[in-house]
């Protein structure tokens, strides 16, 4: 038991240090990549910066860097891909918060973009971050290998589009008027939340030119932590603290949506999240200490602030 506790403490220290570094590095990168022009586009850039800088836990860039570390990928390349996937994630949050979607007033502890600016600016800020994600991936500064850049763009497009995040959001909208069973809710969350998480993990291997057949364990790891992450989110929606979460909670129940908690019950959902984390860590058995950060991230997804 002592060794297990020591391992957990070590993983927690590794995670805190790595997360702090990635958060600071991503903020600096966004600051450099999103300079405010001295022309009428200024409010658009201000809105993008408002949404992207100094917000969130940077889980997706952290996963890119952690996976890249397995294969000794240059950190600057991992950070550029991390900024791209975070831009895609932030775009999705801006659009999800709009009145035509989830109609939220609070995100990451501050007013949502359409509240801080206006709806039109919010739409354009989301659109621009979506486009910039691909522009940054296409830049030779991300990789000198055009095949790597092409695969990164293709995989991010797949993760963000109708076979990924956008498709999951459409299913989420339909959930308000449908009674989804557990397999359907699982599929919804694999698309809406899991697809970008999966891309983040696989991107580190793509940067290292690891062929698809060499990424099986990482794909399985990403699949499991993606589901565990969403189950933890559903638990947080039921029993979380809005001040800690930085967003409105209890909305799923009010909308009558089926969630992992409503379909499984609170305790079973918690057990399932823990089992998925254990399973995810098991997929990393072929890696040594270089996977310590990925293991710590897996534990973190079910231990986030409630």
C-alpha cells in the first residue's frame, strides 16, 4: 500500500509540474500567434484571445506533449500541435455556449464570449480559431515533413467534423427530445468529447512518424480516458461545485438528457470511470517511466475539481 501511495504522489507531482509548464507555454504561444491588429478586425482577435488565453486546464495540449515525450518529439512541435487542438477545442466551447446551442452565460469562471462581446463576434471568433488550427498544423514550423503535416490535418478534421466532435454535438442536441440508451450515450460522448482527446494522444505519435499499427495501445488508452473524462463530467454535473467547475452545472438533468449517471446510477458510474482509468493505464504496460505522465493524466481525469 505504501508503494502504491508513493507512486500516486509521484504521479501527482509529475502532473502538476507538467501541467503548469504546458499551461504557461500554451498561453505564451497563443499570445504570439494571436496579435491584435490595428484595424477593424481588432475585436475579433480580442475575442479569440479572451477565450483562448489563461483559461482551462490544457488537457489536450498536455496529452500531445505527454505522447510526444514517449518518442522524444521536439517540444516546440508538440506545443504547436497542442495549440492547434486547443484552438479547435476553444472554438467548440464558444459555439456550444451560444443561445442556439447550450445557451450558457459562464465558461471557465467568466462570461462566455457572446456575453462578453456579442453573438456575431463569438461566431466569427469560433470560426477563426477553427481555421487557424489547420493553418498552424500546415506550417513547416510544426513539422518539416509534409506527410506528417498532412496526416495531422486529416486526423484533426476527422476528429472535429461529423464523424467526431460536431457529430457528437448534433447527437447531444437530439438527446433533449430523445431517450438515448447507454450504448447511444456512449457513442455520443466518444464523438463529442473523446474524438479530440484521441487526436491529442495520437498526434504525438504522428509527429514521431510512428505508423498506424504502432499506435494501437495509445488509441486504446485515449478511448478509455475519453470515456472516463465524460463520466467524471456527468458526475460533476450532479454533485459538483459551480465555483470550482467554472461553469453552470445541473443542466443535463434540467434538459432531460440521458447521461452516464442517469442511466447507470451515481455509484456505478463512479466505479466505471475508475475501471476505465485502470484499463487505460494497463494499455501503457509496454512503456516504462517515459509514460508516467500519461498514467498520471489518466488518474487526473476522474479526480478533477468537483
